[in-house]
C-alpha cells in the first residue's frame, strides 16, 4: 500500500511538472500572482521529482480521466446507477466540541425539492482514524437518513488509513505548531480522497464543510449561475466567502485537483492550495456570487475545538430574495473601462460595469432572449470604492417589440427615475401590455464622473 501511495505521489509530481512546462510555454506571464504561483509550484514539484520518466508514462499521467485506484469502504449507501448533475462533498472528523454533521445533512435535504435531489448526490467522507467513532456516526446517519440512502442520494465512505502518507515529521511551514500542521495536512489528504471518489459521480462537484446551513433551493440557484456562465472559462465558482465552503468545480478537474492536494499536502492549508490550483489552471480572478448560499454554523473548529465563529454576512437563506435575471444581452454606447464589461453589471458575481463619463442620451440596455414578465427591478450604481461614480441623473424604461437586429426594442415605457444612484421599483407586472423584452437605463444629464453599475436585479416572480 505504501508503495502504491509513493507511486501515486510520483505520478502526481509528473503530472504537475508537465502541467507547469505546458503552461510556462504557453503563457506570457503578465500577472505577478500567477507567476508567483507557478514558480512556487515548479520549485516544489521539481524538488519532489525523484524518478526518471519517459514520454509514454508522461502521456499516461496527463490523462486526467485516470482516477487513483483506492479501495474505499462504503459505510452506507448504494453505488450510483447513473451519473448525476451535482455531487455535494464533505469530510467529517471527530471534534472535541460540538458536532454539526447531522444538522448539515438535514439542511441539505430539507432545503431541496425532490426534483433537485434526483439530480444530486451527497458524499460524506468520514475520515477519522477512530473506527468506533465512524461506526457510531454512520449508525446515526442511517437512522436519520435511511430514505435518502435508499434512493441513492447519500453515500458515506471511508478511505482506509494505509492510503495516507506519513503525518509525522512534516514541514512546519508558516511557523505552524506540529499538531496544527498534522491536522491541516491530513485534511488535505481527506479532501483529495473525497474528490477522487467523487470524480466519476456527476458533472459538477460542490465542496462544503460539515458545519453549514444551506439556502433554500441552493441547487437551483447554482443551476441558474451555471446557465449564466455558459461559454465562459472557469475553474472554481464560489458561493460562500468562507473556508472550503460552497466551492464548485467541473468534476472532470477532480482527478487533477486531488493529485494536486496529495502532492502539496504538507505545504499549507487547503483553502490556500485551492487558490493556487485556480491560478495554475489560469482562472485569474475569484468568481464569487452573492448572496452566499451556505452559512457556517459551527462554533468550534474541528481542530482542537478552538472557537471559530466566522460568519458569512452575504448569506441569504430565502430564495425569494434571489433575483431571476433572465438570460439577456447587454448593449450600451457608454465606453467600458478595461475589462469592466457591461455583462458584469448583470451577473450576481461581485464584479461591476465601469464606464467612462456618460453624456445625456447615453443608454445601457438589457435585451432578453425571451420576453419576461417583470415584477421588480433593483439597480445600484456607484460603489464604496468609487462612491462618486454613480448615475447622477437617469431613468429606467421597459421595452417591447424587440428590434430585428436584437440591439434593443422599438417601444419604451418609462417606469421611474434614479434617486441618489439607485432604482428600486416593485409592482411592475402590469406596466406594459405585452411582456417586456428590454430594460433600458437612460442617462438624462452629462456627468464628468465615470459610471459604476454594480448590480442589476430583476425578479420575474413576486419578491419580498
Ligand atoms: C498507463 O496506464 C495503464 C492503465 O492505467 C497501465 O496499464 C500502463 O502500464 C501505463 N503505462 C505506462 C507506460 O505507465
Ligand atoms: C485515458 O485513459 C482512459 C482509461 O485508462 C482511456 O480510455 C482513454 O482513451 C485515455 N485517453 C487518452 C487521451 O489517452
Ligand atoms: C465511471 O462510472 C461509469 C458508470 O457511471 C462506469 O461505467 C465507469 O467504469 C466509471 N469509471 C471509472 C474510472 O470508475
Ligand atoms: C396586475 O394584474 C393582476 C391581474 O389583473 C392583479 O391581480 C394584480 O394585482 C396587478 N398588479 C399590480 C401591481 O397592479
């Protein structure tokens, strides 16, 4: 087993070094952070590269459909009969104080509909070395979630200890205490084996922790985001700002990610490694969505039961608060600054649109792909960082009769003015005789300040 492990670590090294060679050859590194990540990974990768290798084994290793062959113990649940859309994965170990695993599972199942659960599987990796504890937890899970287990919506697994690398004599990076290093190193391996297991279960993979509460219909919210991200490149989409909670991956990246975690397991905590992984796969910026879909509920961390009351203030449990923002194109004659593109105002990611000083008559139009009945529109301009760059004078219109070229509508009805850069209007559902196909923001006075449109939220259902 040890031998197998060494082999797989060497394999991971090959893979990573290869990835680096490729990436270094392809990129002109402009970005310092990215360059740093590459240098760092290359340094460590080369350090650990011990064996000689040939092109054929390299080709084998870059084939990331190859999942590490580990004999997992199925503690509860039945193997899946078909691939699902989403796997929700979490690891759990014994905690000195508090245990939130059952509450977390309850939240996942309670906040989801049957339709959502049919496309989803939850995988729990019970990763404690104490088998008695694992057995105890499994029996509690079986009692509480027998129905979900029977329907193949929940799996509980354990990766046997002989697959773990040594957790003694580890590098004490960042001056971390020995037991802290041991804890976070093991956690990296726990995650690696969980993701390796999950790689073949679904199209997307969502990592959460064992002490979270979920927003109602979080899965549907994620599906809408996936729809809006179609055709864009991403490695990680984030639905929480905390730790390893609410991070979404393509399952096809998991074999590579789990090898990456194994290779660098003793270097740093997993949330830092994930940042490096994203950069290495050339996603430069964090893509995080608001509101957050998961909230941290634990009061004590699983490391030594120390207090950990971190909360995500962007968490929103009630889905009615989530805007629908139907699929649309953005058209504007305001000049965008750098890559602060019009679409950034419309996605609920943290990003924003930033345009150069607009003149009276300039406009910003959202053209829906399909007519959409609109109940409520909220538009925010300016931001904390650029508080002067709000829309000083403007109005909002609903448009009907889409133009042939799709660049706007033929008829517009005004629905109100901006006040101090903000617009918020309910009860719009009967404002036009047919369902609107456009929403247009019109600038009504020249301004020397630039214009930040930080968010555009549209509800196609009654909202709070
Ligand atoms: C490539 O992988 C296959 C199966 O994973 C294995 O049978 C074969 O020996 C490997 N080839 C080399 C050159 O490592
Ligand atoms: C990768 O490996 C799998 C299984 O070992 C094999 O079926 C597939 O053809 C390989 N893909 C490439 C591109 O070599
Ligand atoms: C992936 O899952 C499919 C069925 O869902 C199975 O046939 C296949 O063997 C699995 N591949 C691996 C590498 O486990
Ligand atoms: C819109 O029309 C429907 C049906 O006539 C009515 O029930 C609803 O109250 C109207 N809404 C507003 C905001 O006027």
